[in-house]
């Protein structure tokens, strides 16, 4: 019998590059998703096919020499192998994957793929995973099999997303708080339609810089560095590493404050924190680019916009904008026209809502 499972992508409202530093993030699952149709097989083989890619790929679950192919198939294969070898033995299955999370836009298409496939494979093999264990398995697959040293934010929110709400996640304790989003605003995502080649290698380099900064300050993580401690120690750090640490330490504190003010309904102050976050990502963490900076400035000049910032790893992809509902259509028209006039690129602009996390689709 064929069953269907779905997992959403995400947008991060604030708290960028803090998850792998054990800090706070504030994402929401959004109504772009990956869906997996899965059919059990009698053998111990997993077969992968997608409506978006012409190639299919099969692999045995018990292959001790499995290696990544540097293809889209690495994500579901990595998840399958992690589950199979960590207490959740899998049966064979055929998976057909479809979805509408924009690839390369910083909206976590990879996590949606991992979480939907992980949930599907576990379910047809008779396992009931907690959402946290599912997220951890998907993170391990991306870190160890795919080779991207990301933190747990993307997988966590894809598994735990809540309708009409964002999640303030402590990436150290994995405790979280659900914060309802004001009904008067919309999450508007502007896709710059560019992705610069630096993204993959630079992500891992930023993580190495953060680890070096924490080591030089004698602490396990930048999460443990307070603002006074950083002020005292900053002079001894190399300039580049000092800037990276500055962003992370300030962003962790800014994210906690932002969630608090949003709970109180202060959209103006929340928006100010969004702009501060973008400026720090641009100037201290150096992961923005000309197109992202332009998109933020175009948004800032529009009526009804509370805040805007780049979202995701950077070097292209999307901005997240908090827009007063009556101004959304005007915002979309004017930003798209101004961005095209400046760059020659037609952007994609999505008005999103926060949705529930991974689940089985039942009819």
C-alpha cells in the first residue's frame, strides 16, 4: 500500500548562523513542502525517484561502503542509512518525491526532503520516532553523509512547525517556545533569484571561524560568551574572527529580545531587530551580497513594512519581510518592479503563512 508524507520548508525570522553556535533561532515552517509517496518493497533496497530530476537511484540498506553521489539523492540516502544503523532498522521501499520548496533559495528544501523521507521510511518500517529524534537523524545525515555542517534549526522546524506561529528554539537545550504571529501581518519572502558559488564552502568556513573564536576565549561555544566577556577578549582575536564572533554573540541576544517583543505585539521594535540583524550579517559576518542588500533597501522604503532581512545561509537566496496585510499587494508590485529595473532580474515574491510540521497525508 502506498502512503504519503509531507514536510515543510522554513523561513527564519531572525537568528541567523546562531544554531551551530548553540544559540537561539526564530523560524517558522511555511506552506512550501516536499511530499513523498512511499511503497514497501520485499527486498532490502531503497529506490528514489523525483518529479524534478530525470535520474533514479537505488541503494541497498546494508551497503557498508555507501558514499555520497553529490546529487539530490544524498539527502534521502543519508537519512535512510542513519536511521537504519541507529536503532531503526528499515525495510526496502520505493519513494517518489515531489515538492514546491524553491531550491537554492535559503528556504530549506534540503531539510524538507530529509524530514519527509525520514518520516516515510520510519513509518513503513513500523517505527514511531519522536519529532526530535527525526530531526536529529536528519541533521546527522546532512552533517556526516552530505557534508554540510549545518545546525539543527532547519530539520527541527520542519518536524515541529506550528500553524500561524514561529518557534523560538534554544539550539543547545532544544527547548522551544511557540510564539503566535500577529494576524495583521504577512510573511513576505522575496527571492533574489541569485545564488553565488561561495555559499557552500563559506558556510563551513564561518563555522570554523566561530569555533576558533570560542577556543581562543577558552569556552566550548560562542553561546557561552556574554557581551562584557567579548568586550574584554575581543582585542586578542584576529580581526576576521572577531567580526564573526561579534555577529553571533549579538544575534543570539537580539533573537531572544525579538521573540519577546513580538509576543507583546511590538511590530516596530521587532522590525528594527530584523534590520539590525541584516546589517550585522552584511558587515560582520559577511554573508550577504549586493542583491540581498538591494532587496532589503527596496523593502525599507515601502509603506507597511515593519522589517526586512536576508534569511538563510546567505550569498543570495531570499529576504524575509514583515508586511502589514493591507499593503502586501502594493509591496509585491513595487519591489518586483524596482528590483527588475536595478538588476534586470525578475524576482519571485511569495506571501507565506506558518504551517504545521511533518505529517502523514490522510484522505
